[in-house]
C-alpha cells in the first residue's frame, strides 16, 4: 500500500523546488505492476532502476546514474534507504545519506538538510 504521509512529503519537497527521485533495485515486472496498481512513479522527477543501468545498490554506478540524471553535484543530493548497507556507494560519491527508519525520523532528517 502507499504511505500517504510519504506522498505528501514528496509533494512538499517538489513545492520547495527540489527534484524527487527514486533509485531502486526492484525488478522491472514488480515496478511496472506496482505502478499499475498505485500510480506512484508520477511522484518522482527522476527514476533510476538497477535493471535499466545494469548495476545494483550499493554499487557506485547506480548512484552515478542518479547524479547524471539529476544534473546536480553529489553533495546536493539527499538519499535515504532502509538498509545502511545500500548507502555505501552513495557515501563514497559524497551524497548525503541516512537510513530510513520511520516517517517522523525521515521528515526530521529532511528538515536537517533544509529540504523541508
């Protein structure tokens, strides 16, 4: 199911002029079927999927694709994942990272980066 609090956060981030991005290791069929059911991809300005770029998180290559697609510097990106292991490549490139644990903590971290 879709977490409506997170959808609202994404919309607030967009309203402040920031890009919203998804960077996922999910496979093509799952992404397609979830999007058919929930129509969630429209919330993301940039979409990077491992099946498209040929590398998976935590490999730096998927984050390099994210940097290239956003056309911003690594230190201008804030990236969150629910697994600290998947943050390694992003950290190596200088992307601001943190582990997602709950919505409240996610919002507080975004505020600490002045994204919200």
